[in-house]
C-alpha cells in the first residue's frame, strides 16, 4: 500500500513519510494508537498542516481522545445555489472532526462572496447582486444542514458523543463591521509584503487585467472570519481546499498578532477531472449536490464510473469505511474486477450521504431502468425520477383511446414523422416501449405491457431519443 502523505509548511524540509511517522508517535504518546490527524493523513484527506512545527508539537495531543473538544471551521462562499463534489472533501473533513468529538462550524460566506475569492483564478469573478448572494446563501445553508443531518442519521451508530455542528453566515459580523474599524484594527495587523508575496496575488498582479482592491482585500476578510470565530467560538482550526493555504496563513498571522495564541490550518486535496482541471462551477464541470441540478442517479453514475486507478483513493476520501474494509474491497476487486465492486460501494456511500437513503434507492431504480431495462424499476419510478433520468426527453400527457396502437402512440408523441418513413421506422426495429422492441405498427397498446402500473410508458426511438408518456384516466 502506498505511503500516506502529509506536507508540512513553514519552510520545513521534512519528508512526507517522516511527518506522518512523527504524527503517529505523537498520537501514541497522547494515548491513541491512531489519532484523528494520523488517520486522516493515512486516508489522504489531510494534505497540508500549518504552521508545521507547532502543529507537529501540539495538534496530536490536542486532538487525542479524552481531551476537551476543539472547534474547527470551514468556509463556503455562495457563488452558486448549490455545493458541488469539489466542496465535499471539505465537508468530509468537518465530519471527521465531528466524529472524533470535536465541534465544527460551517461558515457560508454571505459577505465574502460579494468580493470574490481570487485564489487560483486568472481573472476576476463576475460580480453578484446582493439579493442573489443572499438567496444562494440560504440554499447553501440548507444543503450543508442536509449533509450534517444525513451523516448523523445514517452514518453515526452512536457510542462516543458526536461533536456539535453549527451553521453561520459571515454577513452576520462582516456586514456590521464599520470600514474604519476594520482598516484600523485587522488592517493594521496584516503586513502588505506578506499579502503581496502570495503566489495567487503575484500571478494576478502580473496579468493584463490586474487585481482589484476588493479582490486584494479578500484574504484580509477571510482572516477576520477566523479571528471572529476564535474570539466568539473558541475556534482553533481552519479547514480548506489546497488552494486556500494562503488565506489560511493570513488568518493565522492575524490571530497570533492580535491574541498571541496558537491556531492551525489544515487543507484537503482538490478534486480534479481526468484532464487535471479543478471540478467546479468556473470550469463548467461541476457535479452538484442539490437534486434539482444533479439528480441522485447522475451523482451515483459519476462515482460508479471512476477508474480502477482512482477508486481506492476516493473510497478513502469520500467515505467513512474503515481502512481495513477498503483493503478487503480492493482485494475482492482484484479477484472479480468485472463486478465493479469498489465503484458501486463508493457510489452508494456518497449518494446516501448527499441524498439520503431514498436518494440512493432512487439512483438504483434509475440505474436498473436505464441499463438493465427493468420493467419493475420503471413501474416503481416517480414522475420526478423519470424526468431526472431523461432530462432532455419530451414529457407528454395522452388519453388512451380504444384500439390505440403503436403507430398512434408514436405519432401523438411526435416521435416519428408522418407518412411511410415513420411507419418504416417501426418495422425496421427502431422503436421500443418500456425496453421491448416493437416492430408491428398495428399492435394495440395493452395496459400492463405497453402502459405500466404507474400510468407511464417510456418510448425510445433509435438508441438515445426518449419520450416519457403519462397516461390520463386509465
């Protein structure tokens, strides 16, 4: 098994394996065979820890079982009305802290989203109206609450107490912060040289478009978030994606200058496509966590299609399965790769976390209906599931008339052209109803065969053109 990785910041040249080995040693001295830090480094979920020396010396003990709970937070800017898979690892990090008995805060950036985070961007974000940001923030809070609820109800068996989870919006404090107070207070503690030296800032300043003052101030506002949460909620750990380390460092610097106390930052990996692009709204390849944007079936299929060279990594990152169980799943996969066991387990675990048990069952019904031509699955599907599964398919409501046949159905649904060519389309085998090919245009429609128990027919023309028929007054 590949050695787990952890990178240490603050100019230290320690090797990846050496840093993790020290974490194991510190965890054992703190009374735990494998503490939170060590386990998540082994999973690959915790990628970088800052500052390196104090984190190595203090965090294993602070996070050890039996110690008072710490508070960790992560921020999510509402630049869209839904989280996506790219956000999910940050949520997983919060949940692992919570499972270890620590308290967590998910902060929706109702204020910072108005500026736009410049991290990793070649140009400024399109500005969002305040009303739109508020609507997005409400949607993100609902999505985060659903993840916390699903985790508590479906993935927490009890035993040790689950840490407290809280949802906040930074507009609650930044929106009330007078400008001069902020500039003279936090602004007086942050150093221009440090902010200007950040790689993201340097790249933007060298670009043709340059960098606006609003974007430049973004790290300062995020740093103030950390300070506010430290003061009012005792927060000592900030979590974020790997592209957030610069912003996390700004928060650390502000807090240590203002309070003199130690705080820490931990980053999680960025999820990328097969071409190496970061998954997200900006890249146009987002897999959303809200059902109205990405259905449970589509989310399930995204994970079930992952290749063998990535699925073990994703099982460690996106699920709560014990590492020993993941090893067993991969051993069985080596013996029976045609069953796609790891992919199916990964897809099931993630879909259940995001959409709940019913969402997972919906994804499985859709999978059976589409890929296995299961009439039973089609009959059990709701109108919503049918429209999610066949998003581009026309949806028609028809009255069943006496003697109505296959040709009549196809024409009333505007699925075939009028005249001989449409008739021939059927005789040539190009029409299926509920997964059964129909070659006789004169075949009379039969309830229970062509029309399912739920009053639906799934008409397919050719290989990919679907039509959903809802029958009225059967």
